C-alpha cells in the first residue's frame, strides 16, 4: 500500500511541476505582477466579510486565512497565456521586473491594503518612493496598448479570468467548509 501511495504523491508532484513548466514566463509575469496574491487576497476578503456566505455557506475564517496564493499562481498564468501573446508577455515581464514596475506593484498593494484592510492583503514594507524617471516609465507603460491591456479589463475580466475567479472561490469554499 505504501508504494502505491508514494507513487500517487510523486505523480501529483510531477504533474504540478509540469503544469508550472507549461508557461514559465506567464508564471514569472504572474509573480512579478503579484496577480495571484491579489486575486487570492480579494477572494479571502469576500469570504471573511461574509459576502460569500449566502452562496457558499459559512466557511472557517482560520482556514480561509491560511489559503496560500501559490496554489493559484498557475491558474492566473493560464489567464495571461489566454490573453497575451508570447511577445506581449516578454514585454510586460520586462516592465514588471524593472524598478518602475516593482514600485507600481508595491504601490498598488499598499493602496489595496490601506483601502481593504490589512487582514489578507500582503504587507509591503517601506514607503512609496517613486523617482521622476520611474513615474515616467510607469506612465509610458500604462498608457501603451500593452499597458492598457495588462492593467485594464482585457486581462482582468476576460473569459479566462472569470473562469479562474469561479475556480478560485469554489476551491476556497470546498476546502474551508462552504456548501
């Protein structure tokens, strides 16, 4: 029995690794944008404030708080793959890995945490300090066609993003005691 269980665990681990290897640049972009953290934190917030109770039933707050964003990184990477071309992914990754891109994401997280509460949104230490050159780079990217696509609704309300969002909340509800 133990060899079968070990084989099953190994198979699942290989499948998980292989899934992440399908699109390593999409995974890297997801992490650089911290989209997985933002999506999971937003879903957690909805469960914790009771917004999901009617649809999914009562869930364990402790369980919801412990849901790791990394469980959903590959799901958001699939959203990116469905919306952006490989060249767009490369260009977006270049921006989001730059100093200006990192500052943009950190600022976004700080604002979300301040507005929505610190319970589930990641803490970003330090102060927001954006140089004029970084501000110009953020402005240039966000006003570009690709920037509007990535930062706007093309990505966040795409059919793939909506399916991912449903999958995310279903998994959290299933794991944490919803209906």
